[in-house]
C-alpha cells in the first residue's frame, strides 16, 4: 500500500463520524490533496480494501491482527515435519521400486518406514524373492555369502534358505517374547 492509502486506512479505522464519511471529510482527515486522495481511494477500491459505493473499509481491513496460538503453530510444524518425513520415505521406496523394475505392485505404506533388515524380512516373507535377493546382496554381502553356504548345505536355493532362516528366527523371537511375558 502507498503512504496515502495507509493514511486513509488509518483514519477509517480510528474514526467513524456519526453522519458517515464524505470525500471531503475523509480527504481533510487524512491530510491529502485532491488528486492524491482520489488516486489512493481508487486503488483501495480496485484492490477490494474499500467499498465501491462509499468510504467504508471492507471487513477484512477492519480486523486487527489475530492473536497467534503458539500451540497451534507447534502442532502444525510437527504435522508438516511428519508429512515431510513420510514423503521422503515414500520417495526412497519409489526409487527402490524404480531401480528394481516393476515387480507386480507397490510397497505398503507401512513398509517404507522399515529398516533395511525389516524390508528384507518383509520382502522374503511375502514371496517377492527377487526383491529379497537384491536387498540381501546389496546390503549384506558377508551375510549373503553365509546364507548361500547354508543353502548349499541344506540343498536349497539361497532365497528358500533365507526365508527358512528368517521364519525360524521369528519363531525363536516369538517364543522368547512369550517366555518373558509369562
């Protein structure tokens, strides 16, 4: 807003004569010459800050600054942070899916927040052997070598051995949890 517009707005907010504003009363109260006043009023009306039919401010111009609720700001900030983290996880999952090629479906939203080990277990247990194989090879070269040795000893393919060993580990973990709960 120009200085003339600010002066008119300040006068309209501060004073309200009983008979209402006329152009000459408002111009004198704002301390503006005729041409500057007309230009400022035209600009205020064209921007929607003043009524076209009179010299009253629009309702949004009458309101003072709303009080800021610190709790609302912090909750919005936290919400935006969580959304950004979820978007980052989904992008990482999309890059993984894109680099591995289409494998017949998208990852669950819950899978995008898993660790590398969690993703390996998820992929192995949901019969996506290609993804499990690629993840194991890329993340754990030494573990993959030991897994291949176990598969040869059991007469299985490496992915079958991986699935068997993960399932056995999960059963042991479940038994441990049941014992600790009892």
